[in-house]
């Protein structure tokens, strides 16, 4: 690159660095809102978040960014940029083009409304009263529809909803997702039927035995240590806290996770801790040389979910994981599980049973929860349904897809925080992440044929190293469709995930 072009690139990257620093600060403000903030502070917090969003929008749309981009891309030696530099330029330009089209007032108003809607959602969920939540949700949906209409033109997508999906899963469309989900649904329903009619059914009654919360906390800490997520040492870059809805947030050296403890559902904290821990180790294994660069972030929400679901399910629900961990858990819980052997425990934590709550769903039925949400979002942003109709259609869908009856909206349409947070277009990423995880597992099995034996001996390190090298280290160097092909040598494919589930369930259920 010529000197002038190098200078413009360096200035562009300095702008990007400042934005990442601001966004990482905003993430911690969000974390505080969910974990430590006193109830009275919500009005002030909504104003703080609106201000941070306004500042971030101003920084993202700084005319100097446009000037630097033009200087770099029009330079005769632009092609001499390396792959990382070109990707950084592409990602900054994509963000700049989109943000410059979004009015500052819309961005600030959305951030403010998100904080208010989340706070209202918590109260409405506790009261089991959708009518409390509905007015604020309608305001937020309207704001996101305005943004989606604008972004649709910038991103050149076919629909407003595609523009929202692109935020979380770049270049993916609702049409493509619908095709993939149709195949996924067919395979899952067939497998659910086999599990339901199999002669060998698990006895899960022990999962309701009471385990003291303090005991659960100690075991959660041992799980984070096992996966290499440091929350205790003087060099720790993580935290484990408690919230109503578990989540992960942070950046490189400060990545925080939360979980939720239930005395009479001890398996819940185990898998939410592993799930969020999977997100965290992905963030912390990104290429350290790329910090404050656009390439130095996760590829997509779907890839992030592939890593959390990989750690939670492929690792955490495996027989080998519990060969190592069940004796430790038994020792920690005293005599509470003394009569539960390995086979019973593993079958129970892998039991297949349609349920009402997504975050409590088993691996096989989980994606049906996502497909329901995807269908609702798609129709909501196509103006085929309204916010008022969401509870009714939700309940009908759960009856049709999972055969369960929803008794109140807190266990129905209000169970998740995503819509209150304005994260429309995110839900498909969970199921896409499961599909990616199946493909990644198939590749890892070839490269690490003894991974199960190593896991049974308490060795997660080699698996983590493989994931870091083959998934985490790529960051956002490629779009998700290109990255999955880079890792496994094929495009997105439902079959490896369905094969993984079938192989596991056929052994457990003896069919």
C-alpha cells in the first residue's frame, strides 16, 4: 500500500478501536442492569443507555470514516491489502453504510425503549399478565420495524425481516432458513416419535430432588474451571453471576456469564452454566492480535450458539462427561444422589419430552421451540400478525408442534427476554447453531478420534484447543456460510446434527 493509503487505514482502525471500547463499556452497563442495579434506577439507566447508543451512532457515522473508506477503496493499490485488512474495510463499510441511514433519534429512542420494555417484561412475567407488557412491546416492535425498513434498502434484502436476520447471521435469509428448518423439523418429529414409543424410558424423578443453592454454586464454579473459563485467579477474565435469564456479555479480557439456580431443578444450572461458558470461551479464544478490529469478533450469532450448544450438549450431556463428573457431583451433594447410577443419570439428562420452556428443553425438541419463534417473527415483520395476536398464535403453535398446552403467558409468549430486548432476527441463530455444531462435531471426530476417551478422563483441553484452532481463531474473517464450508468442507447441512441426535438417542432409548 502507498503511504497515504496506509495512513488512511490506520486512522480508520483507530476509529474502529474507539467504537469497540465504547461498545464494551455499554455491554457492562447492560450487565449491571441485569445483575446489580437497584430497582429504582431503571429510568436513569434507560437514559444512560440511550446516551451511549447516541454516542455510538455518532461515532459509527463520523463523516471521516466515509472519507477514509473512499481513500482506501479508490486507491490504485487497494488490491495489495491482505485478507484481514480487506475484511476490516468491508465490515467497517457495511456498518457505516447501515448506520448512516439510521436516524440518530431512532437509535436513541430504541435503546431507551429497550431498557423500559425489559423492565416491564420482568414485572409482567412475574404477574403472568401479557396486557402489562403489550403496550411497551408494541412500541419497541414499531421502532424495530422502522429500522428494518431502512436497513432493508441498505442491505438490499428482499424483506424487512431479512434485514434483521442479517444483523445476527450475515447473508442468511428467511427463505433459506425456512427450507433448512423444514428438513430439520421433519427429522426431529420422526426422532421424537421413536423416543416416545421406545420401550426403554428414563426415570427422571431424581432431578426434582432438592440441592442447596450454595452447593449448586460450588459445582457451577467447578464447571467453569473444567472448560478453562477463569473466574477465580488473579488473572481472571470472567465472572459468574445470577440472573432471571442466563446470558453472556463482554469482550476479550472481560467476558461475563450468568446462570440461574433452582433448588428443585438442579440440572438447570448445570447446562445453563455450560451453555454460557461455551459462549465465553469462544470470545476469549478469538485471535488476540485482532482486538479492537472488526475481524476480532465472533463470526455470527449462529456460530456463537454453535459453540455454546457444543459445550452444553455435545460435551455436557455426553456419557463421557459424566463418567468424570458424576462422582464429583455425588460427593459434593452428600447422599442426595447416592442411589443414582451413571446410566440412569445420563439417560435422565438426555430425556426427550416435549415441554413448554425453551431453555429447559431437551436437545431433540429444542429446535422446535426455535422454529415456532422464527415463524412468529417472520409473520410479525411481514404484518401478517400483530403483537396482540402473539399469545394466541404462540399457544396454538405449541399445541401443534410440541403437543403441550400453555396455561399462562409467562410460560408462553413472555418466557424469553429477546423480544423485550428488541433482538428480532436472533432466534433462528439458536437452531442454526445446533446445525453448525453437528457439522463441527463430525469434523472433530475425524481429527480427534479419541476425544470421548479423553473427556472421560477429565481432559477437555485438547477439545478446546481444537475448537480454538478450527473455529474460534477465524473470528469474523468470513461470513457464516463461508466459514462453515472452510471448517468442514461443505455448506450448511442438517444431516450431521440429526445423525448425532439419532446415534445418541438410539443407544439411550434402545431402538
